[in-house]
C-alpha cells in the first residue's frame, strides 16, 4: 500500500480502539472549594446533583483537597482524601461514612 505522506502511514498503523473504564462513568471527583455551592450543612451525593456540581448518572463521589473550606459541612456517604479530611475537620465539619 502506498501512502501520500509519512503522517498518513502513522495514522494507518495507529490502533483505532482504546480502553474505557466502566467505573469511571459513574464516579466523580469534587474539589473542597465546590462544597460551598451546596445549600445546607449536609452534603450527600443527591445534594451535589441538586447543586449541578456532578452529573445525574454519578453514583460515587470523592472529595479532593483543592481550595479552602469556607464553612463547616457534614459529608454523608462520600469518600474523601486525607488532605480533604483534615481541611474539612479543621473547618469544624465531619465525615459520616
């Protein structure tokens, strides 16, 4: 097979498929700075959906440390990283598994 240019040859050799994790489709990461957008003191998966922070298809959420925690919030059924846990607890919040 003859190709017009070397870049075309690379395009034909490149695989046209990849791996998509099914777990990644129903999980989301939330920053600590985004927790202030939720109304109320209790943050759950449903309250994050209501505040349009995560999509409607998301089932599991993990909070990452990025930004400041401005008020005390209670997390229910949401995973947190070590840094986010210490920041939330320093602001007077708590995490309920």
